[in-house]
């Protein structure tokens, strides 16, 4: 879990999870920090922290697909979602990400294999407290 050092309320939720602290200027820095912390793994799954309904089953399905394909991405009802997975051979590019630029460019040149799921949690993010009330309406 990549988080800022000052986000103590998030740290309190990380029982059993090793935090990766990052003074982030955006998603690119966070991805790079997470990948750096996982450099000995065969691949990484990238997801956003504001997807509270994303299920374990979806993570497992994307991880399983990553064993067979170099880049994978959850797709629900025709919409691209999270998690996204990258094999280790993409770490050098992922480590160069910075600012508010995520891995979109990398996925434009290396089209991800879709992992078709029914988990709407792959798509439903929470940007404001009211979004928590909108889960069933989206």
C-alpha cells in the first residue's frame, strides 16, 4: 500500500500490510514507489485507494491472468477498470513515472489483455463522502 507519510488515518487501517511511504506529487510517483518496493516480484497489480468495493476475487482473477499475459486490466460491462497488472519486464518504464501521469501511455503501446469481470467495485470510486451513498445507483 503506497501512502504519504503524513496520512496517519490511512496508516491506522493497514493492519497486516506493509506501507510504502511516498512524498507523492501524483499517481505516477506512487506507482513508481510501489513498483520499486516490489522489484523482486514477477509482476505487480496496480489499483487505486478510492475503490472500496473492489473484491478480493477480482484481484485474484487479474493476478491469475497476469501469469499468462504481460499486461492485463479488469473490464466490467465494457468499461476499463482496476486492478491493472504488469509483468516485471515493464518495471523500468513504471519506475520512470512521475507527477499526475499514470501508466496510460504504457498501456497505449502495450495493449492490456482484458479480464472480463462482473465486479462493479472495479469501477466505483469514492471522491467525496456522498459517493459512498451512491454505490447502488451508479
